[in-house]
C-alpha cells in the first residue's frame, strides 16, 4: 500500500486523475439515479415533484453530516498514511465508525419524531407536508445505513482506492433503479416507495462493504473492533475538519430550504422548477465533485509529507480542469435548457421556469467549481473553518437576502431568485481564491520552520 500511495504522490497530476476518474464515474451513477428517481416521481404529478423538493433540504442535512464524517476521516487518515503511520490510520478508521453510529442515532430520533414538521417549516401546504413527511420519515428511520456507508467509503478513499466505491455505486444505482418503479407504481406507495427503494439499495452497498472489510479483508487498513481503544483526540481531530464540513453542507441545505420558502409565495410551480434545476446543477458540477474527492486525499498525503509545492500543483491542476468543465457544461446547458427541462416534466409552465433558471445558472458553473475545489484543499490541509465561512458568506450573507430582495422588492419575481443564487457563486469564488493564497503562505512558513 505504501507503494500505491508513493506512486500517487510521485506525480500530482497523475495521482489526482487516478483518484478522481473513478470518483467522477461514481458521481455520474449517483447523479443519474437522482435523475431517474425524479423522472419516476414526476409521473405522480407536480405535487409529488414539489414534495420531493421539500424533502431534499432535510435529506441533504442528513447527507451533510454523513459527508462531514467522511471528509474528516479521509483528511486525517490520508495525512497519517502520508506520514507512513499505519497504526494511527487504523485507529482513526475505527473512530470514524464510532462517530457515524452516534450521529446516526441522533438523526434517527429527530427524523422519526419530527418528519412532517421538517417539511411544514418550509411553507409547504398540508397535502405537500404529508407527502414530504412520509419520505423524510423513512430515510431518517434508516439513516444508520447511510452513515456506515460514508464512513466505510472514507477509509477506502484515504487509502487511495476510489475504484471500489465506484463499483459499489454502480450496484447501488442498479438496485435503486430496478426497485423504484416497483415500490412507486406497482405497489402504489408513491414517493414513500422511492425512499424505501433508496434505503434498500444503500443497505446492499453496506453489506458489500462489510464483506470487504470483515470477511474478505481486502483493504490495506485493518478494521479490528476488538482492538479498539477510545482516544478522544482522534474524535477531536476528525471533527476539526468534519464538523465545519458538515455545518457547511447544512447551511447549503438550509439555504435551499429558505429558497423553497421564498418561492412558495409564488405557488408550487416555482418549487417544482427549482427542483428540476437543482438536479441538473448536480449533473453540471459532477466532474468537479469527483475531482474534489481526489483532491482531499492527495492534499492529505502531501500535508503529511510537508510538501507544500505539490499541494499547490494539485490545486492548480484541479482548478484548471474545473474551469474547463464548467465552461463546456455551462454552454451546453444554456443552449439546451428547454429540452433538458422537458425531460423531467411536460408541464409548459414548469419547463419555462426551469429553463430560465438553467440559462442564468449556466454562468456560475466555472465559479462553483473553484469554490468546491478550494474547499477540498482546505479540508485536505486539516482546515475546516475557511470553507465554513466562505459558504456562510455565500448562502447567508449574499444568496438568501439577495434572493428575497430581488423576488419581492423588484419586478423580477422568481427570476430574481435565480439571479441571487448566481451572484452568490461569484462572491464565494473570489473569497476562496483570496483566502487560499494566504493559507498557502502560512503553510509554507510552517513547513520551513519544521
């Protein structure tokens, strides 16, 4: 395994692409699943689409904490491996599982007790609240599966293995696509059926991961629960990066919820349009997310080795690729907005609103890539706070107030919301670039002083 990590570290560009390529494919599978899932649900009508969109911020809140543990564990484990300290890397992996279980228990209780309230606070009508509540209840009741999956994936990614998560993502996607129509239509369970299909598919993924870790034992890091020794400092170090990452994504989730609330004053159609646009955004930034997955361990390896020049190289390569992806995808979406939106619905009003959103957001894709990559660089360097502050500035200080102002105090209406979201992406990108420049200077001084 040292040989594999040394090979990854020997060439920053090659190492980044080796880790990022499978991650991009994995993200493609999961994003396509979101599309297929949304298409199946769209057959239930605009109300079902709106209910799923109202569920999304809450589900994203769950995923935010899953990702926080994943990011914190990946950053710390990869740093230990960069230091050639396998024992501490294994201890970190065990503590990641412990943290995942504890947080999962908390989320299960909250989701089971307050599922409908979580939908209602976004301004949903009673009918939408009931539909969204059933979706949220199922996902939160079974959320331990998601937490264990993310923790397991963090270990593999930190080892420099993104191919195994890719294969598991393929299985997850295939199972979910097969089960979706069965539970939604054949069994007549509606959007609750979509949630059940997702849970079952994720459970299959966890079973495969458990087999790899505990039966086949094919991973470099040994996962030996009997040898576990609780070390508070390890939990603290995971949370140092993971907690800000979780809060960062949580703020994005809450921002989506607030945008839903702003849009709800214009009726259900804008919420449906936003749901379509948001999912297309997920596809547009898919390569960026994959690159960010590869960036965290690469930066972690070099951080452990105190190699600042190669951290800079990885950052430059990732940003250059993201800007290129963003320009190409943005142009394609701008030109084909109507056709893309019509894939999800045949309602002319929803298509018109969604295509308007896409044409405006297309300009922000290169900038979103910069922010996402630099957030990953900060996380790989063991610094979670900068990403948190940048997202806070974007979502809370810029996006939400600007969206509200443009929607209600100008003649732009719903279009004002789309403009507000886009402007916030510009602000975040500029702030990220300024901050990372300062961070590199400080890291270089720290390395020079030993």
